[in-house]
C-alpha cells in the first residue's frame, strides 16, 4: 500500500479542503493517522468493525485491547453510549475538548470490534484543531489508538508515524509535533465511583477538584490492593508491555547527588565492557554525567517539557542503537504521575534506589 502524506502548515487556519480526502478515506473504511494534542492517532471509522480490524493489523495490536472513539461535538456522544453518568457530565464540561477519555456503558451502535469485546466504550473529544476538523468532516466517530507499532513508544511527530506505519495505512496528516506528548487521562465513569485507568495531562488532582472528591487510581496502576501484581486490569490494554526502547532501560531514583554518582558508576562499567550506554537527564543535571551519550529530556522546572520529549527520546535511543539506558526519576504527582507511568512501563518496571543500591520492581 502507498501511504500518502499531507502537511497542514498553518494549524490555526486550516484549509479544510486539504482534509477532504482524509475524511473520505475514513468514511470509506480506510486508515488515516492524524495529530491530536496528546499523541498522533491512527484513525478509522469507530462504527465499522472491518475498519477497526485494519487498525489492529497495522499496529500489530492484540484485538482485546479496546480503542478510543474520538468525537468533535458534544452531540456526537449520545449515539455511542447507553447512559451519561452525572460525574461524566461534570468532567466533560470541565475538560472537553481536551486530553481526557471517559469510559461509558456502550450503546448498540458501537461494535464489539472497537471495544475489545467489552460492554463499555471509551470516548474522547480532542482539542487539536486538525483532529477536530478531520473528525467533523468525516462525519463519523473516529477510533484512534496511538499511531505506533504496538509496544513501541507512541508517536509525537509525523516522522515517528512514518517510521512505523509507512506502507501499512492510507494516509498520514502531518500537523507538526504534538503539544502534550503523553496519551489522554482515562477515567472510568461506568461504575459506582470514578476510577483513573491511565494518568495523563488531566491530573488526579484536577479531576478530583471538579468532582469534589478524591478519585482513586486503578490498582493495576498503583500495585495496591489485596492481589498486588496479580490484580486483574480493568482495561485489557493495561496488561500489555508498552513504549519499550530496544536498549535495556533502568530508572535510577534517590537524592540527586546519589543518582548522578550511581549513574556515572553504572555507565562507566557498561562502557568498560564495550556496551553503548546512554543517560536520560534533565537540563538541571546535564553537565554532571561522564557517559558518552547524554540526552536532555527537559527541565524539572517545567514538567510539561519532560512529557513532551519523553517518547521522542525513547525513539532516539533506538536510532542510536544503545545497549543500556539509565534515566533519572521524576516526582510522582501532578503531570509527573503520567510521566512516571510511561517511563516505568518503558523500563519494564526496573528501578535502582541510588540511596541503598537496591534493585526494585516498581509499578
Ligand atoms: P490507546 O492505546 O492510546 O489507544 O488507548 C487505548 C486504551 O484505552 C486501552 O488500552 C485501554 O486501556 C483504554 N480503553 C479503551 N476502551 C476501554 C474500555 N471500554 N474500558 C476500559 N478501558 C478502555
Ligand atoms: Mg497506545
């Protein structure tokens, strides 16, 4: 298949005519990758089971891992869901359009082929103007998981999408690098209490404030609860390995001076054994590492810079062909919760405590 690529130069004044062909492909059951404010999505008609199958095939994604349906207007929600719980109404009002996905009981219109066989459906209204214009033009809800090969870091630029999807999909709409860089927050509002299934840019604190209550994290994220590692994930997608670079990534946590000393010692040992080592460092500490390859992920003063660079850095590690990677650790609150969630998955949950030297498995 030849993958067509179109560029939207001015995303503030979109020439809708340029997106007409993309919208037509979606209506006809084809695949179009497009930018959203979180990461690039791989879109197909969410009501067309055959189209959804093509997404799973292009990504190499297990078919029990459900897709998120993207809409452009509030009136698009009702046909997809059996019910709109009160908590959902408040969250939508506060955060839509934006990086928040909500899980509803599904209507009969949504095929099981898009929900991974579940009776619930995930819905999001993205704020990115290219995404909005495209979904509106298509006139159908658009199922759109991240436009990467399953297991690889999510794409934050059209080039990332090209690396993974060239020849496998009909079109890539290039709207430049995304703003946020980590996938949407997912909140399940279909049960008795709302629960966060995936942390994102709408933080636990932000959502809690709107609902006037503390919102829990799903035990599969925190590792809490009676069954600990055996907790059955609520969202099938949560059980899959994600984002992993080819090199062996370990997170090093602890007081900064110890982290730097530990990483310097670890990379020195790797290099002495002829391995290619790299460090993922913050701007604050960049100059303090002796390793031959030090990549800057952003500044601790503005966590959003770290979120925005995370997946690109992990892909660059693959491009450089490094064998071993050590990353600094981040504060696990606010947006940091989303950053650490992705980084821990990418590291296969391997963490070294620089204060004690202990190797840990952290969720
Ligand atoms: P992505 O891989 O970014 O497309 O995100 C899709 C993720 O959304 C899945 O892996 C699930 O974690 C979650 N999700 C989608 N639909 C549902 C659903 N009906 N119930 C629970 N989680 C869902
Ligand atoms: Mg994904």
